[in-house]
């Protein structure tokens, strides 16, 4: 951690993308590149508008609160957060106001690091609100896309309990996967569905807080990591040089071009948003029976799937961690196994070949021609000895290159592993007859020469011989001599 004690708090904003309509209007909640097409009079703040609460958004927020072990209030209500900005047409945002009652109060989540250790992240609150519109600042113009205005948004606020950029990113990645697995959000940063505010302080003594600096609206996890590390370095340098008065409470932004944080404004006191209860949405009781019903509907979450993959399917912790990172990865892997592929082989092929291909092409796993059914076909043919592992990799590449069924390619390319004892014995006998010196060396203890003999057979058969059968026959034939 270095010379100074680092403390980090995170505010993660995630759009609830799985509802049909927006948080308080009938506007369509759907991502599209076409601007200003999913808009209603409520979103645009026309006179006489009345907001109506989206029950599905409330249900999803209660589900997330349960996952976070947060306390759910008996009654739920909303407040107006008053401020003027062009992307907020009403001049206020319908939200909830911590430390008042939010949909989730307190709570915690335990996070696993890659080395197997765990750490606990304490939750301050989870609140449901509406998103603002999207401003795009051009050279001499600012355009506003109101598609995003009113989209339900969950803001998850931690306590200042994190102490490294690595732990912060591990936490954010897991929360993102929870949103996906629970069916709450696609949580796609490329679509602007996830944004983070980062609060950082450094101090000379452990378990003490220094001056808090806030970094607003960081749009990717890699940028969160870079911003944290940069800010730690910036504040540490100022303290090392005795410039303590220059470490002030302020709001900064992350600048991708310069890879640095840039001052936006001072923040000595909290901004007075003049909160008051939203008068058009009466508070309503959250029935315990509904909360229990929601709790029973929580699907398998990432760590639960990981435990199942390791304990029931026998794959490695390493492969399981890779697979659960994205729900589409996990579903792809499970479909491959359901189609008859051995789980360990499926995990290995997925981690090496499938991910390698989609990363190289920069495509979604759902867009690749190598479906779980096609991958399972290749794996089964390798494992039952029909084709060799080498042929399997060739078949994998040709399937993607030609976008043809692997069964058809196997037929047209004559791909079949040679497993006929009599044919293999003829080849092995010929090779052994021409290798008396190597046979003698093998019998004198250089048993690694078996690899030389296998290589000769594979060369003779153009890689089509069954390696296991070749190895067995070679040992038997050498021992006879």
C-alpha cells in the first residue's frame, strides 16, 4: 500500500435495462442508436405531467437489495432532487435521498480475489432514481439525446472501506455480473449503462480518513483503475513535497487523453439540492409477502455457479473464474456441456480457443459461428477417438473460416483418426526395423525416446494416428524385441 493509507468509496450507477418502460413514464426503455425516439411527455417535462412508478423497476431494486443483505424499508417513497442542467428537463430528478429510507439500507457483499482470499465491501445504501438525458459536447455545439431521460437507475453506494485499485475493480466487476445474472441489467459500459463516481483519500495513519477527493462519471472499469492509481500518486506527491494545503476537498474528472484527473470544482460542503418529498407519488407499503416472493425468484448468482462448476463438474478454479465473469460465457459453457461435451474439455476449449477467437475478432460470444452445439460436436469427436486433438483444432479453425458444419468439413476433408490396429502395426514395425540404435537406447533407460517413435508414426500418418493407441502398440512391440 506504500507510505500512505488509502481509503476508497465507490458510487456505482447502473441502468435497469430489463424493464419495458422507464422509471416513471411510459417511454420505451430500450437502447438504440437513433436519438430522441424513446421519449414521452413525462420525460420532456410537459405541463400537467404525472409520474407513475414502474413496479418492475421496484421489484428489481428490492431483489438487488436482498442480494446485498440490505435492509428493505416498510414504506417506499421518492424525493425531488432540485438542480438545473440542460439534460434534466424537469429541473429536478426523482430519486431517493440517503440517509433517509432508500430501497436498500446498509448491507454488505463478500468478494473473492483471484488468489482465493476474500474481502467484505460494506454497503451504505442502494437507491432507485431516474437517469438524466445524454449530452454530447461537440466543437461548438452540445446535442441532447432524451432517450436516456427517465430510464430507471440504481445507485449503489459503498462505505469508505476499500484500500486498493485492484480490490475496487474486483468488486465492480462482480457487481456488474450480479446485475446480469439477476436479469436486472445488461450492464454494458459501451452503451453507457454503467458509470462510477470514485472517492479517494490518503492519510499518514492506518484506519483514518484524509481529505476526500471525488472523481465524477468514470465510464469504464479500466479508467476507474487508472484514475485511482493516478490520484493516489498525485496526492502522495503533494504530501511528500509538504504541499498539504493543495490536497483539498474537490471534485475532479478523469481525462482519457492526458491520463490524469482534472479539477472541476471545489467541494467544501455538500451541495444543497433542496430535497423534498415527490408530491405526485404517494408513499406505498412494501408487503413482506412480495419481498419473500422476490427473494425466492433470485436466480443462481456467479459464485454459486462457480461452486457448482468446481464441485460438481470438476473443472479448475481458474477456468471457473473465467467462465462466470459474464453470464453469456456461463450460458455458453453450460449449453456446450448439455450437448454432450465433457465438462473439463469444454472448459479448456472455451478458455483457450473460443475466448481467444472472440477477443481477436472483438465480437460478442453470441455472434460467433462456433455455437455450443458445434463446439460440443468437435469435443465429442476428439474424446471418442474419431479425430485427434490436432485435427480438432484444425476442424475448429475451418468451421469458423468456412462457416460450415463441422460434420460436413470432417467428411469433405477426410478427417478421421487412424485407429486400425493392423494398419498401425505395419507402420510401427517398419519404423522400428529402421531404428535399432534408438530401440537399444530406450531399453537402456532412455524411455523418453518413446516420443521420438510416436513422432515418426504421426509423421507417417500425417497426424491421423490415434496417439494413445500408437503409444500402447509401440511399447508392446519394443518390449518384444
